[in-house]
């Protein structure tokens, strides 16, 4: 078997077999699911066939260390969103022991503290999509347990189990053939169906990640930012059922009266877009609005 043929076989094996295994472990996205041959070559530790077996095992048992090292080495623009990487000893990645306060603990904080955290989350999503010319990072079914806050008040993603790294060369190849022009809004069912289609046909679907990465905005707004009753449950992403009381609340709760109506509109559109493309527009408008709130300290007396 030639080198090119062997590489295709490796990519297909990782995407289909290991990716499906992690799907059964209830991860919406994961490192193997859109792993390109270029990504696999970078992750491998040598040129021997045993390295592929070791890499496959690591992807199943400890993908977080692979993601952390890869981002540190190849997407440094995003490294500040993750625990600090110090190096490695053999096949073990060493990271700095940092103390994080759970994001959920900040729900009672002052309005401006919560606004700052909301801006960081929206910026993180944008950076995951656009910061690197070579790679896109997409997180899946994220919850409050996935994010922590440093003593300096910086957001960190502390659980990397549900993270997928997409090769932009694959996205660019897809865009050369066709550019998706949706005629209907893409909400929870549409986005969840895409995640399922990645498992069934990754070679076709991974190249479409540019469009469907908006799932990160939907989840960020629904899980962390919005406190609207109308957005507290998204049934396709909430396997435990429709339990409004289970939602811990949103960072942008109890907003100042003069902001309430506009915030409500933007947050709802971020979760449930009403026309194609509105989620991206609403998310970026929301971030700009919150930046203005931070600078002008609107609602500084609110809790």
C-alpha cells in the first residue's frame, strides 16, 4: 500500500471508527470526528506504524491532552482560552496547576462583572471561528461545567472533551465547489442534524463546518448569556428533557431597563434565528453593545 493510500486509510479509520466510538460516549463533537491527515501527522509522535495505534488510543482515552498541546503549538492565538501548557514528559502533557472558580458562581455578581464575562465568551466563539488561517476549533454540547474563571477574571475552557479541530484546507475545498446559501433559519434541529451527519459522512460534512460552527453562538447564548424563559430549553441538546427549572440562569439577567428590550431581541435571535444568517448578525451586534456597556458603565448600580 502506498503512502497516499495509507494516509487516506488512516484518516477514514480515525474519523469513522474512533469518531463513532466517541459518539456513543455522548460527545457531540470530538477530536477524531473531522481529523484531517495533516492534523494526524502533526499529532503523531514519529514515523512508525505503532505511533498511529498510540495516537488512536490517546484520542479515545485522553483527547484533552492532545487538543491542549496542539492548540499551544499550532493555534497560539487561542492558547489563552485554555489551561497553560508547560511541556511534556514522554507521552504525558504537563499543564500548570491553576485554580478556577466555576462560571456558575458568578451569576450573583454585579451587572458589569457579568457583562465582561459575556463579552469574553462571545469573543471566544468568534476567535475559535476566525483566529487561525489554518484551523477552526468547534465546541459541542458545552455547559457551565466546561468553563472556569481565573483569579484575574479571565474565561478558560477547562473541559476539552467535546472539542473538534477542523482543517481549513478542507473547508476551502468545499467552498470552491459550493457555498451554502440557506433559504431557511438553521436552529437547534438543523444544527443537531449536522452534528449527526458528521458521524455518518465526515468526508463530505467536515468541509461545511464554516457554516455550522454557528452552533457555538447558539449554545453560548442559550447556556450562559440568556435568562429568557423562552430560551431555557433546547430539546435536541437537552437529553434530560424539557426542564426549565434546571437551567441555572444567564449572565445577562436583570439587565438595566433601558437595555432590556434590545437585549431580549438579540439573545432570542442568537438562540432561535428567525431568518437565515441572523444568528451571526445578532451575536456580533450583542458583543458590540456589551462593549459599549462596559466602556460607559451603563447599569453600574445594577446587581
